[in-house]
C-alpha cells in the first residue's frame, strides 16, 4: 500500500514539473516577441506633416462639390451588428445597399439625368464575334440535345401508355369473349333441358324480349312481294305504268335483262376441240395459190 502511494506521488510531481516547464517556455517566447525591435527609419527619410496635409487637400473633393461628381451615399446604421454573426452581417450589407440604391434613384430622377441604359445601346464586347458564335453554337447544341432527350422521353411514355391501353383492351375483349362463351353454353344447356333437339326447328329458342314474348317468325306471305325481294315490293313501284314502262320494255327486248354482254365469241373447252367446221379437202397437193 505504501509503495502504491509513493508511486502516485511521484507521478503527480512529474506532471507538475512538466507544466512548469511549459509555462516557462511560453513566457520566454512572449518575452522574445516583445524584445523584437522594429527596423529603424532611414536617416535620409523626410516626414513633413504640413506638406502631406497640403497635398491631401489638393487631391480631396471640395466641400461644395456637386453630388453628381461624387455619387456617394451615406447610410446610417441604426442598430449595432454582430460582426461574428455571418447571417446578420450579410443582411445588414444587403439592407444598406438597397437603401443606398433607393436614395440614388430618387436623386437622379429629381435631377433629371439619364442613368438607365438605352435599349439601342451596344457596348464593345470583350470577347470576339467568333468566340461568341462558338459559345452560341454550343448553347444551341445543348438545348437541342435536351429537346431530343425530352422528345425521346415523351415517346417512351406514349409507347408505355399505348401498351397499357392495348393490354387493357385485350383483357376487356378476353373478358367479353368469356362472357359470350358462357352465355352460349348456358343457352345450349337451356335448349337441351327444354327438349329442343326432339321438337326440331319449331321449338322455342329461349330468346325473351323486354315484353316477355319470344321471337316468332312470320309464316304468312305478303301479296305482291316475291320471296327474294328484300325491298318489300317497293322496287316494282318505282316503275309506273305508261310511257316509262314502254321504254323499259323496249330496252329489255333490245339489250336483254342484264348479264354479261361482251366476249360472246370467246372459245370454250367444247369449241376449242370441235373441228367439224374445217374443210378437210383444202390444203392437199402442191397446187399453186392463185393470186
């Protein structure tokens, strides 16, 4: 136990000695800094205070000078600003510049002096025209690339949307087809249950309308209407009796009732192999042709 206490005391003593050495070193450094002497001015140097003030008066603005020559605005800072606070300091700079601009604008307007750049004013450019053309071309190329990328993106979106719409339509069609197939199966099942196959085509098909009556085909014949006439006999009513009817009859007797008119002399399979009309006696021997 005693050995442990002795060791602890020795460590504390060593730390105290180190602190004393550091303090002495820092004090010696501060004394050495204070002892540094500045360079002595040259013996030929001249310090004429009156002459300097006289020259300062020559180059300084007179008190009664017109404001347009100085364009200086003084702004009074009402509140103290903490220079260590960046946000407050920058805000104070902004407010000061804004207030000075307002005062200068009012003074220039009151004096009636032009201070805004005219719309047709062209100043000399620092960059050459060739350089600005290159910059303009680069800017236009970047803009064109952005527009093309936007068009490609819109095309992809439209294609994706079209695919979704097509898939939705296909689903709806498949659903409708399935419903139709189910309805047909149900209808066939109802026909089988009602014994439609045993009663032939005259049995009830099971199609009910809004009034509850099933569809029944009329078996009666309409007078004056042929079975194949879909106009209901109205086609014949267009041709009245009299002069029009006579013209129609004359044309029918002359030209026929329609159908194929031309190519009446075209050969068929029967006429091609029919050689009865040819004279077999002609063409024999070495008789000279008469001219």
